[in-house]
C-alpha cells in the first residue's frame, strides 16, 4: 500500500507494519476462536453422545424390566389358568354329585310320601274296621318297625 507521507513505493511504512501485524493478530485471534469453537463443538457432541448412550442404556434397562414383569405375569396367568381348570373340573363333579343326590332325595321323598299315605289310609281303615294298631304295622311291607336299621337301596331299584 502506498503511504501519504511520500515515501517511496519500496519502503514499508509504520502503518503497513501495524496493519500486517494486526492482520496476523486478527488471523491468530480468529484461528484461536475457531479452535475454541471446534473444541466446544467437540465437547458438546461428546456430551450429546453420552446423553444418547445413557438414554439408550435406560431404555434397555426398562425393556429388560418390562420383559421380566411380562414373564412373571405370564407365569401367574398359567398358574391361575391351571387352578381355574382344576376348580372348574371339581365344580362339574360336584354338580353331577348334587344332581345324583337330588334324584336320590326325591326318590326317598316319594317312598316316604307313599309310606305315610298308605299308613294313614291303613290306620283309617283299621279304625273303621276295629283292626288293632299293631296289625297295621305288621301287614305293611314299608313299615319301619326297626327304626335303627338303615334303608338299603341300590341304583338298580330306580329306573333312571
């Protein structure tokens, strides 16, 4: 650059030295800022990668925990299903037994009603014909003269 002081074009002025020095300083300052920014960006990228890795690790731990809970729930469901099936089978057996016992009870009720009706009718007839009370019970095949004896019945007796 030419100076206004009238120096020859071959000589370097003080302002040119200062300008070139300040340009170099400016360049050094810009390089230094660029390096700082690059270092800061690298550090920021490293922190970002660390956050992402931590997030990924947290998600993997959560997946592991949820899979474990899911497995436990499935095991509990299997056990509960087996217990339900067992109870359902027992319930079916109990229903069948209840039906059988209900039929037996109805049959015994019919027998008792028959006995009570015939005994009452025979007693009325005995009173009308002056038949002794002891003969009524002796002639009746359904008579329970021995109340401590069990009534013997089998499934063959009933046409069900």
